[in-house]
C-alpha cells in the first residue's frame, strides 16, 4: 500500500472512530455499571445480559480500530458475563479492572 493510500485509510478509520465513539463510551459505561452491580451482588438478569451484549459488541469493534488488546479484554468479559455466577471478590475485581482498562483505551486512542 502506498503512503497516500495508507494516510487516506488512517484518516477514514479516524473519522469512523469519531462517529462511533459515543457508542463505545456507552458500552464501556454499561460494563462499568455491571462490574459495580456484580461486586455488590445486585446485578439483575437484564443488566447481566446487557453487559454480555456490550462486551460482545466491543469485542467485535475494537480490533477494527487497532485496539486488539481491547478485543481480547472484551471477549474475556463476554465469557465472564455469559456464566451464571454470584459475586465473588476475584471475579468482581477482574470485571472492574477490565472495564477500567477498556475505558482508558477508548478515551486514549490516538
């Protein structure tokens, strides 16, 4: 790929990122809220499904924007939210850590 083509592609990806950033932020917020609800053992079944869905969508999208680590983390959350577990300290901590890392990635993408 020539430099001009690469630059045009990078610019197109940046425009798409800007367009979809509000949705990315919303999905991360869902995951942050779910992590807090899970830790307090107050995550409803509907919010559990919503978190799984948000993780699934982020896993599919983040890699398209060069955030491969974000895809891996979102897939981990998707797997965690696909299980029916009660709150436990290890899982609660991991859910919160991943949500925080995803937030940082989304907010700091260059």
